[in-house]
C-alpha cells in the first residue's frame, strides 16, 4: 500500500460481488496482486453501502481522487488471523473520502445513507427495491426502508408511505424512520403511513397480535418488536385488520339458500375462472376491482398493464375451483373470489388441508346483496369435498362487511397499518 494511505479491511465477498464485475485492472506489487478500479466513484458508493462503513461519497458526484488500489491478503494488521481473505482499499487522503452531505450523514457507530434505486448494489437481498422501486432508499446500519412521496388522500391530505422496512434494533429503526419522515415532510406530505410497499396492491401491514398458530400463505410476517419500534418513533395504528379460521366448511346456512335463489332469479351466475383465457379473465377482474376497491383505505389506482404483470404469474399456481367469477344478466363481471390452498403447510411439515380465502370483491349494488357470502360458501364447499378441514378468511378490514362472513370462526391474527401526522 502507498505510505500514509488510509486502509479499510473489507470481506472478500465484497470483492467477488461488487469489485470484480466493475472493470478492474490487475497488476502485481511484490508478491501481492493489486487492482485498479476503473469506476472509482460508483465503486466507493457500492462498497460503502454493502459494508455500512464510515466513508461515503455524495451520490452522483465525481470522485476527487485517483483510482484507489485494492490489495488481497490473508492476514489483517499486526498479523492477526482473519477468516478467509481480506481486501484493503487505499486512498491518498483519508479526509477526502469521509465526505458528508445532505444525502449521506456519518457517525462513528452508524451511518445514514440515502440512495436512488439505480445506485443500489447488485445484491439479491435488494431485489424487492428494484422490482417495486421507491422514490428513495434509506439505510441505517443494518436497517433499511424505502419511501414514496406525496399522494392525494381521500380527505385532501397528501401522504407518503414507508415500505421495504427491516430493522435490526430500535436505535437504527428510529434513525431510519426519523429520516424518512423528514424527507417526506420536505417533499410536501402532511401524513405518512406504513409499512406499505408503495400501495395496497403490494405487501403492507404489521402483524400486531397472534394466537400462536403458524403463518399462512401470502400473510405478512414480521418480528414482534417491529410494531413497537414504530410506536417509539411516534406512529400509532391507523387501520386494523384480522384473519380468522373457519373449521365447519360444509355447514348449511338457511339465509344463503334464500340468497342463492334470489341472485339466480336476478340473472346472476358464477363459475370457475377459465385458465385457458386467464388474461381476458384478469381484465374483467381488473375493471371490477377499480369499482369495488376505490373506497378502500389508502386505495391507489394502478393501470391495467401493471395489474396483469402482477397477477398473470399466478396462472400456473391456482386451482380454478377456488377462483370464481360472477356475472350479471348483461354478462358483466359483478363479483369474484380468489382462494388458494395453503401451500406453506408443506414447508411446515404437514399436509395441505387448509384453504386461504385472500380476496373477495362484489359490485356495490342492491341486486348483488349476499353475493359475497355465496361465493365464500361455494369455495368452502368445494374445499370440503376435496378433503380440506378449514379455511382462513385472510386480512379482512376490521369492521368491514367481509369480516362478518364466516361467523363462529376463530381469531388467528390482528394486523395494523401505522400512521403519523407530519407537522
């Protein structure tokens, strides 16, 4: 290494995953290989993000230094043994790489970093950020989140959301959430909600209470301390949801017999989804969803292309008997239900004997009253015939009409979407 240069020991996985693909020129210095980095500024940003170290460059700015040297060795300083190879990065002046800015705040114990999605390193752990890109990506130590800026709410407020959340401890979480709220406030938001990966079409909500039963397919999962971290940062539950378990799948409700007769007399029919025309079927579901969900909490409309991109991959994973579409006398889609066997039971070492009823939507009209309960009853009866012993009514808005379907069920989980007013 050059005399007087600053040296930083990094794990060899940094070299393999970040430095090697970025255009490195190899040469020898004595008996040790040396590498010259072609893309200095971008490399420093990616390395810094990867190891959460104490030196950063302002994203998007040019590096004021010459290309640093990288040496690979099998021992650390003072000859102490290390686990595997180490990488040393040398710079002419230490002070020049300890730059701080509005987008990179540094402390001796923990650093806050803010990146755009295109600046993230090629790490599979960050694929969620790339697949559902936030406006900004925040990292504090080993904790992270993404933020989406102001959107118009139903009451005229402009709100932002925090998603892709993960926290190692309360201290890092507080630094992360405080910075996220500051950015959203500066971006014109008067309120913030989370966790939500952009909108309600994606993953959102925390589990806040459980009866101890194993998680089920497509259910959000989080460590029990995460909701408390949000409370410590000034958030409070703004909307609550529940999941319940029904074990009597073949029971006959006299009210449903009358509802079936009335619906059929009105010309309403229902059938399994046609997987051979799955894209066309999804387009019908999309149009119904826009009408059925527009009054939902923090609803944000998405375009048809995004909707199809999100749900077309389910074609090979669903059983048509558990996905029903209802049509009125004019052949317009007026209701649908999406349910799927709880395949997560296989990973838990048991056979699949449980159905997850994930989505139910019915057009709001007097003629379709009772259609939702009938569709639920239909898929539960099909499940019972196929040997299933229970069904989960998943992620229902507490107090919503759908939460009244399946009375006599057992409460499995409570969830919450947290909110905070930004003064």
